[in-house]
């Protein structure tokens, strides 16, 4: 019984269904309604926390053949991904990062110099000194992707219940019983994939997952002439930036609106967009001519260390997969497999010890 | 920044907005009016200040009457910003707008939305071809720059369609034909409302006058038309339709002007998060408000056609009532004064609105012209999506405007759903067997109108500080 129809709930459902297990997904709104459906769609290995790199690599293997997994291309467009350095100290940080990765045996990230940045990003300003670079990351269409995971899972027998809000949870004789807005559901194992709402659910399952809901904002421009193919971020200044095939440019990266998870609403903060827009203009001078046509924000769950919780709960028959802190989209195809392992009692191949649920308890006790 | 010291900001300088602003000023309130046109008047009195004999003859006395409204507005002490584009309003009255190349955010003590009506979309095959526009857009060109097309074809229904065709004829232009899509059975549904309409018999007379003069000038009025489609591949070449008898008819013209009534323009009130109700009679959303025009968020009022279509005189009265209500809520006038001053305007409202049920029933656009049947008909113009694209999304189980939007991008373009929102909602309702009101509407994502990135990049706004000053 998976609570939450975001990409992680859907991926877990898919992996379980592929292995022949009976699975239900309870979603309080509709599948992909919140962060999973409205994020920037970054399929990014670049710049990940070292603990996440092995999972991101495993996920990338799925992304390369995403049609084989979900029978849909998910709008996935592999491209270059660059994180631009604008100062010498940023450049030094990039070099150190790549060395650390190499020491762990990962070769996918590399440092590229000023001339190469010029070659990859002809529209970038002159003060871009270099960049962290990955070839083969890219982006996908988040809503379509999440629905594709759902549809494939459904085809394999998973059952999805939308507009189904979990009101009460109880465990008797080894069975979880969820009383919802559309009836009672029972299962031996419950998966908490409730995103920004996972803290409440975790508490009812006996665990402390200090999730905070934020509303990262995204902006999109009117169509512009094609000027950039890679997805671009920057060091020291939050920005994520990409141009779609139709010419519109998506700008995200850090600016936040206000999240109201209790009513599922967000409020945008136009006063707070200045910094990211100035960075966008700074990296790509052509953006001074852009028109913003739409902005939005999704409700996403963040944890204090910006790493997710992936692991068994304290009580029997509980698995948490939540708190991805705005970078869970790319990981989902692989994390679903890990969750399926945890649900079925087998040991995941990938190391998930850094994501254990009790890590916040120990911090608090100290 | 002093901008937050406004007692009242009025968005829109049409009949409702002008009346509201002038009323509030006379009571000593500090009032700012934001309007995207270059002169006051709104759609109906567009450019009326500079109207001379030609305009008077062509556009008629109802138009010229707007001169007095504009003069009163100009003579008040209101701060008026022409060419100000409002692109965001929040439920806590934060207003984002662009004026003279700068984006600003202000937060007044009260707010009146007077953003008027917009034409209902008429998604027939070929409605996006060059040469096709709404009759309202054709009228805008006539009013603002005396631009007009010779030999145009007017198709659709409603008083405005006839008025604009009449104005075209008065301008000495040839009008090819008026193709009237009003369903014949509507008249039986309208009949019970006739006594109410008779309270405002001048209006009925006006309509009869237009029609008889149009006929006298030799323009054919072709009634009972259905299944309209614009002819032409690259540009409009004419219109084909099915007559009541079942036979097909065609008329050639390179200009086809479509119109099937107006609905409240709810983009700002929706973006502000105000509650709206589905009006099954007028087939549109209306912001929920009380009889002062108070919406569901604190000190936000809606006045005029934006709250429910009633025409210019009703809008003027509603503007005054909302201003009086706002002044009282701000403590600038007593409740006794409020109630006394509003009384006369309420009577005007009642008289004007008495005509609406009759009009609404008579001119109710047929389902077939609101909800396309032909799978190749464009639904979302900005993203170039057809009925088939929308149906593909519905087929995978998506059943509300927002999930369909997320899937296929409908309503994501610069018009923010103004051209497709109602159509999409009714398509989903029809295909999933639900009432349109149950299906809901797009969540509107500001900016409601495009804003230059440069302007947003320079905004300095500290909401906390602003709150402190209130």
C-alpha cells in the first residue's frame, strides 16, 4: 500500500508490479498533481551529493532506455548539462569535486575550460570561466513521465486510487489498515511516498521525518530563437535553465514562493525572483530581451540535510521514500527498485545507509 | 516607497472602474487607477474623449454618452495610470504591474477589480485562420483607429453582433451578411422572462431599430445557422453553415467576424484565488460576491461585467456601490451613509439587470458552437492543440483542466487560457459526463499578461515592511 501518487510512489508501484506483487497507490489529489508533475524535469547526475551518485548512475541506466521501462519516451531529451563557474574560486571548487568523484571511481563529470564553455554555450557571457560538465544528462517532461510510470504500473496490475486521502492508519495482526476518504484499504506493508506531506504520515507510522514544505518557483518565457541546447546551472547563484524545442525557456533554481500544504496551494513571490533572473541575464545576455509568460510553484518536501529518506521504518511493514528536497525526479526509476527490495524483504544492491530514517533522531539527541 | 499608502486601487477604467474611482475620491480616499489602455473608457467607451462627428454618427449616442463618464473621472482627484499592465493580484491584495517600463508591486488597503468582460470563444473549424477575428476586435479597430474591412461577414449571436454590424453599415461599409446562430427554440425559453425585460423596454426598442435599419440597408440576415465552418486553407475565404432546413449554405468573404456573447473576464479574480461559482445560465464563471461586490478575500471587490455581465449602465452603478462599500469597510464613511448612498444605484442595477434573464435565454449559444465536434478544430490557439489532442489526454484518464493542461500544455501560452478555458472545461464535462461546474477551471499562473524579464529582475519588494505600514 503506497501512500502518495508522485513519481516515487508510481515508480515503487511499477517495480513491485513488475515483480508480480499486488500493489495499491492512494493519492489524495490526482497522480502527479504536485512536485512530481510541475518540476523542472531535470534528468541530472551532475553535482549530486556523493551519497546519491551511485543511485543517480543506476537511474541514468534506466533513463537511457526509459521506453523499455514505461513504454513511453517521457519527453526525455539527453543533452549536455553544464554548471557554470564565474569566479576562480568556483573553478577551484569544480576541480576539487571532480577529483573526489574520480577517487570514488566515477568518471561522468568533468571540468571544461572557458573555450569549451564558449563552444557548448555560444550565447553565454564572457565571464564564464569554465564549467562542470556531464554529457548525456538532460531533461524530461515531468507530468508525462509520472503518468507514464502510473500507466505502466496499472497495465501490470497496480491499482491507483485518486482523490483518496488517508485519514487514519492502524496496524492489527500484522496488517496496516488505512481509513480514507474513499473507503478502507489494507496491506501488510505501507510505503510513505507522500512528498511534502510525508512528515505527518511518518509520525503516524512512529517515525520522525522532519519534512518541511517549500514552494520552489519556476518561470517560463515566451518563445525565443534557439540559443542554448544544454541544460545550464551556475555555481554561486541558484539557477537552472533550459530551452525547449518550442523556443520557450524555463528558469528555475531556488527562488521560493509560499507553500500551503494544508490547502494544496502555493503563492508566488514576484519580489523574490529578482536574484535568479539577474543571474539568468548575467549568464545569457540575450535573456534581457525575454518576456516571462507564466510562473508557478510546486509543493515539495525538504529535509534539513537536503537528502531524502529511503529505508525501512522503525515499525514492521513500513518503508519511507520521501523528502527528496527538489532533486528526486531523476532518481525515481532506480529508487522504485530499491523500495521494491525493501518491501519484499530483500537487500538492495545500492547503499542506502546515508538515507536512513533515524538519522535525524541522533542529531537531536546530540 | 509611498505607493502602499493608497486607500483604494481600482483595476480597469471602464464604466465600473471610472465610477468607483470617482466616487471614492469625492469621499477623500486616496485612489489609484491602473488601466492598460491609453485613455479611459474601457472597451465600450474606448477613445471616446476624442470622438467627433464621424464617431458620433457611426458609433451612436450610447457610445458618445461615455464622454460624460470620462469627464467626471478626469475631473476627480484620482491618480490614473494609463498603459499600466497588471499582471498579478494576490488574495492579500498584492498587485504586480508594469508601468512605463518598470515593474512594481503595491499593496493598497482595498482593491476593486473592474476588468470587465471578454468575448466568449467560438471554436469552429477554421476560427484561427487569418481574416477571422471576433466582432469585438473588429469594433476595437473601428473605435481606436477607424480601421474597418469592406464586405465582412458577421456570424454568431447576441446584441453586440448586431450593434457592431450596424456600426459598420453606418460607417458606409458594405456588410456581406449577418449569419445568426441563435437557436430557434431559444425564444420559447426566453418568453417567460419577457415581463422582466419590458421593465427596460428602451433596450428592446433599440434592438428592433438596429435590425430594421440593417434590413433597410439591404444586408441579409440569415437565421437558424448551425455547424459553422470557416472556408479556406491558408486564409479565410468565407463561411459555410447548415440551415435550419438541413441544407448547406456558403457565403464568400475574406473577413469573418465571430461573436457569441460576452462573459466575465476572470483571469485576475481567479489568479487572486477568489472563490468563483459556475453560472449555468450564462455558461461562465462568476466571482462569488455579496451585494456590495465584496469577494471572498478581505477588502477585494469586483464591480461591473467582471462580476457578471450586465452592460455599461449596470457596471457604472456597480462601480459606485463597490466604492461606497469599500469606503465604509475602510471606516471613511459610516454604515448609515453607505446604505443611503447606495440606494439609488441599487435601483439602477435592478432595472438594468431585469433585462438580463431574457437576453441570456434568447441568446444562449448552442452547445455545438461552444463545444466542438470536429476533432481537427483548434481548441488552444497558443499551443495549437486540437480537440483530438485534448481527447488524447482525457483518454488516459485525465479529467480536469489542470491535469489536461499539465499533460498537453493547453492554456500554457500567453493568453493564459482566455481563448480555451471555457471550451476545454465543457469538452471535459461532455466527455466525462459531468456538469461543467464540477469539472472546474484552470489554476491561473501569473503573470496574467507577459512581463519583460528585465522588469521582474529589478523589482524590490519587501512584503514584511509593506505589511507593517498598513
